C-alpha cells in the first residue's frame, strides 16, 4: 500500500524525484505539505487547496487530541472525512508541540506529562498513546513520538533526548497496528553532526517506510541546518522518502531538495498570509507598506494564481489595512500556490538534469532572500 | 441603460417578478444583495459569491470614502475593477452610517459634519459631495444622501428629517452627472404612516429610476415595518423598482416581497456566519451549541451548497470552537446561498401564481422564526 519509487536522481546533487504511493493517492516528490493544524489549512477552502495543487496536507495530533478529540474524529470516519480532504494526510505525533510547552511539561522515560495550552488540564503522551491517537485520526502517514530538543540545548541533553527518541521509535513500531497507515521514524540529534549521523543510522535500521529529520526548524540558523543535512545525507537510506519537518521557506526548499529531501511542511505560507506578507519571485512582499497603496499590479507578475490574475497589490493592501479577513484568505492561497509551483519547477529541473544550475540561479535571485 | 420591466404581478399580493437592466448585466427581481462594506463581502471570494448566485452586491460609501478613499478607487478603474466584481454594484450614500454616529455628528440644512470612526478626524458630507464620491466609486446604482432618523424619534423630528431628505434628494438629482449610474431616491418618515405616504409621493414625483425605503432596519419591530410597507404600497410607482434598505432575514424577505419590494440588502448572512449561526430550512442554527458536537449531518439537509454537500455540523462546530476563520467563511457562504435560493423560490412561486399560498406556508414553517 505504501511504496516509494525514485524516478530521477540528479547526478550532481542529492536531489531526486519520486512517487510516494498512499491509500489516498500518489504524491509526486519533492513535495511541500501545507499545514492544517486544527483540521483546516487556515483560511483556505479544501477545493481551493486542491486547485492550488496541494497533494498532501499535514495536521497536528496534539491539537486534534485536545480539540475536538481523536475519538470524535474517529466517529466522523477519520480525519479525511471530518475535514473533507480526500487526498493524503500526514499527522505529526504531538512530540514537537508538547516539547515546546517548556514550562508545562515533565518528561520521563515512559512519556511526557503536560498541561493543555487551552485549559491547563493535565495530560500524558507516551509512544503507545500517541500511536492510538494517530490511528484514530487515520492519516495516511503517522509520525513517531519523539523527544525534540530546542536549538542551543547542550550535547549531553541532546544525546539523551536522541537516545530516548530511538527507544520510543521502537515502541511506536511495536504499538502501531494500522496497515493502511505508514509510520515514519524521526532522526534527532540537534545541531551535533555526530549525533545526527548516529540517529540516522539507528532510525534507518528500523522498519520505517519513511525517514524524517526533526528538530531543525526550532531556531537554528539556516547554515547550521544545511550542515546537518550535509552530514546526514550519506546515512539516509536512498530507497525511503526523506522528510524535513517544519521547514518551508523557498530558499530552504531549494537547499533541502539539493540535499536529498523529498518532503517538507511548514505553516509559513499561511502564517505569512495572515500577517499580510506574500512569497513572490522577487522575495517577500509586505503588502501593508505604503509603497503599494497605488500599485495596481498583481502580487507577483510571474504568478498565474487566482489572486494574481484578479486582484492588485493596492486592493490587497486595502484589505489588510481594513482588517478584512479576505486579505488572509487571498494571501494564504497565493503563498501556497507559490510554493507548489516552486516544487513543480524543482521537479522539472531535476528531471531535466539541470537542478544544480537551477540551485545556483535561484541562490542569486531575489526569491532566495527569505 | 437602466430599465425595469415587471414580468409577473401576483394577483393576490404585492409581489412581482421583474428584470432590472444595468451596465453590468441584468438583475432578476426580487433580489437579495449581499453587503461588501469595505469592498469585500466579508470572508467570501468573489468567485464563490458568483457561484452562490449573487447578482448584485452593495458597498458602503462612508467606509470607502474614509478607507481607501474614493479617489484611490477611481484610480483603480472604479469599484468593480478594484474588488474584482464584474456584476452590478449598488452603493449607499453614507447617510445611514453618518447618522448612526450619534455622538459624533452635527447636521444642518446643507449637510452633515461628522468624525471618522477610524481616527476621529472631522469630515463633511453634503448631497453634492456624496454624489461626487459615489460617482468616483462608479457603482451601477447610487443612492441619494438622506437623513435617517432612529427608531423612536418623535413625529416632529421625523417630519423635519423627511423634509430635509426631500430637499437633499433634489440636490442629489441636480448634482448627479454619470449617465452609466442610476440614482435611487429614498423614502423616509420613520414609523409614522402619514409621513411615509407623504415621502413616497414626494420621492416618486422626482425623476428617480428606483425608489428605496430607508430607515426601517434601525430597530423597529417587524410588525411596524410591515405596517409601514402596507401604508406605502399604494403610493409607490409600480413601474419602478422598490428597494427596502438593510433588511434581509428570511421572514422579512418573504413579507417584503408580498408588499411589493423588489430589492433587499443586509449584512445578516455574513454577520451571522461570523458569529457561528446558520440560516436553514429549520430556522436559525447556532452551531456552537453542544448538541451539534457529534452531529454528522449537514447544516441544512435541504441545502445543496458546497458547505452542506461537504461538511458536517460537528466539523463546523469544531471550527467555531477552535476559532478557525474557515468557520466564518463556510457559514457565510452557506447563508448567502440560502438567501439566494430563497429568492429563487420566491420568484418561481410568483411566476407560478402561487405566492400567496407560499407566504402562508412559509409563515407556518420553522424557517420563518428569525
């Protein structure tokens, strides 16, 4: 039911195209996954997501577990039916969210006790309990429960969290039952290359159909992230998809693909959209700026999305200034479309054997400044 | 360029169907107009409005004059281009908004001085200045600048405002220049039937292609509104369209049509949508209520809109509880669709000669309780 085929391997970089088969359809990789934290990609109707070319979306186990509750989602027939999304879905394990609740959690070898950000109520996640939650949600791809350390954590703390992540990975495998759901392992190790390599070896030694790289979206500088990806690259099984978690700026997508990454997710396009910023071929455009007040050109002259075909910068600026929700809707839609077209372009360049040149040209372009 | 044809007159009630020809297309009446106060129907993409069947939308002169400014809209090529709406638009005159700023305005025979609700800056509207603003916005239909009294204003105050409204109506006619824009007069007179009749006679004696009834959406009880419409009916020129301003609940639409009203506008469908309420064939549905937590049926089983075809009450309730903007988007879209389908039904019943029976049945239905 899950199979990953590499189609084209770039001869000069780690980039490759492939197809990931899932119960809800095939995914052409490299792929960007929009984030629908609470069972909705904020501000975007599912039919508009499809039109923009979203192949798969991510949803957050921590949030859905707390509200509306995974049992309700199960009762609805699973997350696909609940949110009306019939293409593939990936759920994280809640690990990242729980470990972000700095003051409100307590970790031990068995699991994590934490307080809900909604009402302060006490909850507990273990590898086994999160597997049960993810199975109830019923995504095509579930993620292991891992311990994610923050940027700047010392070597010893990072090593301990990594080792725990490996033990939990095995417990997740043992607990996971659904055959129509793929379970991906997560490589940790913070910003320590030797830990990353050790973690890649450990996770690749286990029976996971996909390998994720966690903990690289939590504040590290981009050069350190690229360094970690370089260190990891030789140790990631090339026959399995590689998923870089929580990363989605245009520069990181291009650099990540060049280092063998097949899957990305990030809240960036929708968060930027709600904050009045657009991703464009000329880089980030902050539409609130007064310079756009009388600018009747589209957000991005090189874009052919619904927004760029029909609305001007002056209008979008007006919506932002007037605090109209349509601003967030249109900017989010454009930003998602922009990233999907970038991934289309990336796949085309890889297939054409020109990815190395494309990377070079992209690095020199304004779109790279993110 | 503007022509109103009555197609079918109900033999038993004041209801009639017709077609209003405008530069941006024909409008089948009776019609409900969604409100796009700040050049956007809140939360709804223009293409989705079209799909829902919106024939014409209303936008507010007061708001657009203050932000982004009518000169910017003119520079954009007019409101249609600015907001990407190529069907007809109607703009009010700002009178209603200005007279709602109780503490912040001062009226004299020449016009009104008021303070902006945005920054407190002083502005002045006169019949001549609002005509200039509405011409810059460039809607298909512009409304006269009138003095609107609040519900409960005494007879003398209401009579004085009505007389001023008539003088201003003539000044609007004299000032209005655009031939591709129809100017509608507004009948005032508050809840005093004799004033309403006097006002109808005065406004109908002037050269307006359409007659609006103002000041009946500002707090009167519905029976008083119906009483006023009954009193007005014999005095409204049947050859011109009749527009009841600011009214849009299902019961008022059905009752208004029965009293000869051809056009309605209201923020109700979008405001209810943002507040988590749906208009349904069973009446108002407050989706936040716990009773819908496990309800996997559509908002309205009798509705075939995108929302009812694809999402459940349980999901919509989750979105509301999670404060997701998609809730407002979906509920607004459904509510607008609901009102358009109600108007379709109303037109069908009139053409079939069965409107009187329909009114009777509708009054007895749950949909009437609004």
